[in-house]
C-alpha cells in the first residue's frame, strides 16, 4: 500500500498554483490522504478567505467517496437527501461536495488521496486539477458507477 507524502502533496500544490497563476487566478489547494485527513492546504495571496475550506471539502469528498466530484454529481442530484445525510454521519469531518475541482488521487490503481481546488470558476478548478495530476503521472480514469462487478450507488453489483 502506497501513501501520499508531504513532499508529493507540496509538489501537487506548487504545480496547481503555477497553473492557476498562468490563467490569472488565485486558488486555494488542498491535498488529503486516502482517509480524507489533510496533508497540506495552501491559500495564496489574493485567494478569497473561504476557499481553503472549500478546497478541503472537495479533496475530502474525492478521497472518501473514491471518485472525482464530477462523477458524483449525477448521483448527488438524484439522491440529495442521501448526500446531505452523509455529511452528518458521526465520522464525517467535512461536508460532501460533489463538484468540479474535486479529484481522487490514484497511482498504480490505488486510491491514495484527494485533491481539491477552489477559487476559479468550476471549469477552471477542474481543468487545473486534471492538468496537474496528469502532468505528475497520477491516474485520472475511474470505473463508472454501475459497471459490472463494481458497486453501484445503491450498493448492489451491476
């Protein structure tokens, strides 16, 4: 089992800030481990005050739900009550945010963490996250919910 180191988290954050600066945005970036616990969170000069918390919630969601936020959106839209209750579970340390800029960090087929970016538009947050993880060699492919033999949102195999 591999883990996400502080050095790897800092590398992701540095790359994300460089990409954001290239498009004129100040974004906060959060990297969490596979359990959703923070490794590093950074808010640069000019980023809005709430963006670190949003980035952390996005990273937490991607890690514990084991899917990028964009994959979770349709499920959340079809079962909003379920998703709102997830955030209130005793073990949940953050709200669940199924949205752009929320990516699961995966290497060698193993989920090792989550990345959250907040401060740009939804599309900008998503693009920065995808470009950074891809450029650093992380995997961006995830089985769709309901794929044969994989758990579906209802918890039953397809």
